[in-house]
C-alpha cells in the first residue's frame, strides 16, 4: 500500500510493454495531472509534474494529520492563497476531501478522516514485468517525487527479494555464457552495472554522509532490512569493490562497516557526540578489513610532477603512504591501495607523468583499462 501522491505520474513517459491491468491503472493515474490545469493553475501538465512548488504543497496537504489555519498552511508549504485553493480543488477532483471552514482565527483546513490509498495487486509475471521499470525510475533524479517513490519501490523489492529479476538475470547470463564456453565473459557479469533499486545506494545518500563527515555530525542510518543505527561517520571508501561507510555506533561505541547499497536512508541527528576512535585507529580498521578480503596491493609509482598527488581521489584509502627521492632524483610514491576503476581513472588523468613500477600484474590491468577507454572513445 502506498500514499496516492507516489503514483500520480511515475510512468508517464515510459514506453515499454506492460500487463494490461497495470496499464489501465497507470493510464488513469497519468490523467490526474491534467486536472491540475483545470483547478486554476494554467500550466502544461508536464510542467506541473516537474514543478517543485506543486509537489511541496501536495506533500504538505496529503501528510496533514489534523486541522491547521489557512495562513499557517500557506506559510509552511511556501505558496500563495490562490495556489493553495487550487491545490485543494485539485485534491477534491481526486476524491481526497480536504475541508476548508471558517473558524475564530480565520479559515481552517482539515484533512479527510480516512486518507485513500492505492493498492496494486500483481501476479508473479506482472511483478517481474514491473521490475523492468526500475532502472528508468532510478535514472530520473530530477523529478520532485522521485526519491520518496524510489525508496517505496525499494521497500517492495526488499519484501519480494526472492523474486528479484535482476539477481536471477545475472545467474541466467552467467550460465548461458558458460554453456557456450565463454567463462571469462561470464565472470564479468558479476561486476556489471547494478540495475536493481535495492543495490543502488543513491547520490543523495552519499552527499548526506559526506556532509555529516565534513561537519562532524551524527547520522541516523536506516538499512534496507529496516534496522536503524545512530552512528558517527568517519569515512566513505571503496572496500571489496563496493562503496562502504566506516563509522562508529553511538550505542555501544564500536566500529562498524556498512555497504552503501544496504543503506536506505541517512538523516542528520542534532546531538553532540565525541568520537571514540582517532584517525589512526580508523585507518587501522580499514587496513584490517582489507587484510580479511585480501584485496590490497602495495602500489609503487614514479611521478614526474609530485603536485599530482595533491589531486583529490574520491573515496580512496591510501594505507601507509610514503614519498621519497631515489639516487637518480626520481620521485617515488608508494601506498597500500585497493584496485578499482576510480584509482585507475586517477592514474590515467596523470598521463605520461606517472609510471607504475610495481606490481606488474596491476600495471597490465591498468593498460587493459586504458585500452578499453580508448576503444569506447573511438
């Protein structure tokens, strides 16, 4: 069950085959937005559906739990009187009956005693077909309702993870490739782009975490299994080929490691907290995790221009870095790193001013990465 505001225009521009019961439901929902123009706001329906003011006011009115003054509603939803009247009229056309009455302190707005919900009953096949829309929704972050709607779908997907078409598709592709003697390609499917909403941590969450780290602020983390943690975030790093959050839990003051793909929501907490662990202890914890996964290498570079080392490398952890000059006057840099595309991109941006001295296996891997980039550019 989902709030009616979630479904008004989610699938308006998607043109793929869908089951007819779902098609009828979505078709009727996409007509709703057109009524907004009839409610007194003369804008094309597509413009309304991408208008922040529209969604802010709609969210405010549909989330209202008790009477409030008309003046307060305008102030809190940041709209004019005329716009608020238009929105109330719009909701009436959806059978969401917000009532306006005269009170001692002016006009009062009262939400309906029972709010309507949209309940989609899907067959097994319809659920599989429905999931094919998820990548399209995940790739449209500019729509005002998008994040809340995506989280709702991620919750549904988590409830039905035994029927996850994307996980099953990976197994299908791998088996198909192995059956045709293409084992190396089959192994690449394990590193393919994550299509599932459940596996998509989201740029908004990364930004919220990075902001909290910069401001030494506590966060309330909600995981996709609905567990919650109040944490002090230390670092966002690549671990085991995945973006990971290193933090300490407020309750028992222990260091914890969370994969970003498992985090559903991150919200700031207004409280003062003194971290238990120092930067050195946090880095030792990361090194310990790398030792367990055995993904760490000692990278040794010869660098023509040491200023390149000042360039920011997003979410990379350089363990025990050192910088020396050899007897020939060359600048030698070394650190423990975890090989990933972000690290290779950093090296590629330095161009001819960097040479990989060791390990040779990573040097070959980096050259293959450069060749692949060159082919895509061509």
